[in-house]
């Protein structure tokens, strides 16, 4: 008699698992395909901007267009990733389907004009929006919506960066700082892997960082410098967030109209370019449009950045995003972290490639409050040489980064019951 309930319970679990996997495969396939389209379009827009410098003069007008679009159709999604995180915690109205096309077009227009923004926010928002739309189509119960949203976020992150494991961990870690939501582990992992593979199947080629960091002999001296670097990256993360929120608050006070704020921000970016005499801090910054300027890639080489390159990229990014342009913060944070790591490597007489890699993942970890994601990201991007040091620097940076994070909707572990999400 005892075998009947055990067998029924087992079958119910197997059924839920199969449904979850099938759902994640579907979400990952859709999100991976859309992410591939996004990356292809973004590459084209970046090349166009780099080859036609006059497009920078259109940045204020493009910012006004983005603001008008969101004012006309996107008031419910103007908070970006926070909308998805809120819906994850308390399913209510759902994530609007319009979020995906709006953030896609908004990001492309930002980069067309040369705004300093990223792509992670776009991928995660598109993923969450598409997953929520599919959940409505299949009439998913509100109690299961968070599984679909996690799959969408994981699929977007994993596909756009080519890091499927980090994508899954990000979806588990980002909703509550300091705690992994293990209840979504299966859909997050499956969707992230499928999204990544789908993106590759469409011909997407991700930046290869593997050869940029060589093995380094461990020593107590190196470990001490890495710990100090972790403290510096954590404090830099706090600086970035404080300046971003402060500038955004002041701009709202000075320029009440959301249409005119990005126009002002675009004008400031133009003035910064001509004041510095360089376009190195525009756009994504993964590689230099001129081939010889400062970029994420150049930061891994001796002489590839100045001691203050990180500060200029921070300023360009804050002005762009705080004034209302769309995109993400993560790729600019990669640039800022890598440039800061380069400066610390030179200062400490250590390999700049290693410290650039550590800065890239640690600054992201401190700002997004996702240390485990950062550590995994380091292994997927740079390989074994970064594994141990990456874990140390990401946790250290996270611990000193303060309570404020990139996503205002992100909750802290102390504010959420231990059974939440289970």
C-alpha cells in the first residue's frame, strides 16, 4: 500500500520536471534567437557609428526620440529590469510584451548616436518580456510565473555574453542579494544553455578573452594585492552607483521634462568628446573603433589604458544612462573595471591582464550584488587562471560595496523569508 503514494509523488515530480524543461527549452530558443538578432543589429549600428563620426551630433535628437517612445508606449516598463524583478517577487500585472521591442529599438538608437551604454539590460529585459508573453499565451498560473521569468532572464544573459552558466546563476542570484533562489535552477540553467546554443547556431561570434590572461604563480604578495584590489573595486562600485543615482536625481530636478533630459545628456556627451579629444569612451567599448584607442580589449595589454581611463568611462556612462538613454550598465562596468584593474596592475607591478580581468568581473559583482555570478563569469570568459583569484576578488568587492545596487527592486536576504521562492 505504501508504494502507491510514493509512486504518485514521484510521477508528479517527474511531470513537473519535464514540463519545466520543455518550458525552458522553448523560452531559451525564442530568447536566444531574439538575442542573436539584437547582437547582429547592435554590431551593425556600432560599426555604422564608428565609421560615421557625424552621427554623434544626432545623439540629443535620438535621445529625445527614445524618451518620446517610452512616454508614448512604455510608461509601464520605464523601470527596466526592476519591472521583471518586481514581477518575480509579486506576480501582478505581468511584464508587458512591448518591453522587448521598446528596449531593443531604444538601445540601438542610443548606440547609433554613440551613447555609452551596454547590452545586458536589453537582453535581460527582452528575455523577461518574451518569457512573460509566452506564459500568458499558455495561461500559466501566477504561482509559476517566476519560473518563466527566471528562464527568460537567464536565456538573455547567457546568450548575449556567451556565458550559459553565469546566465543561470545570474537569474538565481539577482532577485535577492546574498541568496540563491535554487527553486528556479532547472529552468534557468536549461534556458541559458539553450539560449546560448541557439545564439551560436544563428552565427553569433562572441569576443574571445581566453588568451588575454596567462597563468600566474601564486604568492602571498599577489594574494595581498588581490585583496586590496577587491576592496578598491568594491569602493569603485559604490562610487559608480552613488554618482549614477545622484546625477539622475539632479537631472530630474533641473529638467522635469523626460523628453529634454536625454537631449541635455547627449549634448554633454558631445562636449566631453571634444573636450577630451577622443571617442574612446563612446558606445560599448569592447574594441576601439580606431584600432588604437582605449577599450576593454586594450586594457589587458601593457599601455592599453591610462591611469584615469576608468574615470572617463564612468563619467560618459553616468551621463548617458542617468539622462534617460537605454541599454545596460554591465558592459560599461566591464570597461571601467578592466581599466581600473589595468591601473592597479601597473601600480602594483603585477600582470595587467590578470588585474584587468579581475576588475572586469569584480566591479560587476559589486554593483549588481551578484558575487557568485561574477566568479562564474570569470571562469567562463577567462578560464582557469582567474578561477581562484576571481572568487576572492568578487566576494571581497561585494562585501564592501554597500546596500545599494544596480537594481532598486532587488531585495536583500534579510528582508525575505528563507522559504521565499521555494
